[in-house]
């Protein structure tokens, strides 16, 4: 049986509505669960969850905005672009 993961949320906090909106998304929850096990790039997340990269990017932005995740490091592509 997989390990259960929890988020504690103070309902009096102004950001609680924003947090609840983000975690109400199935895709965002899948991404959050995946990232709780290992740091991955957006491309790796898209491949592992078999979802489009733009969908991953949107949900990552929402998770970042809600302070549920943080970016530790950037990788650089062969073309010199940042990879998240």
C-alpha cells in the first residue's frame, strides 16, 4: 500500500482558498504526489504522467504560486534554454 501524504491547512489563512483551488485539480495533485518522491523536470513529469507539457507547465505555475513546491535548480537545454 502506498504511503499516504498530507498537507496541513489553516482555514483562517487568506491563502487557504488559493491552496484549495490548486489541490482540487487532479492533475496538480498527481504532479504534487510525484514531486514529493523525487525532483523532476516538467518534461519528465509529462512523460511519467502521460500528459501534455503545457498542462504540466500550467499546473507547476499554480503549485509554485500556492507555495506548495519550489524550484531547486534549472537545467539548460542544448539550445541554451532553461529547463524547469
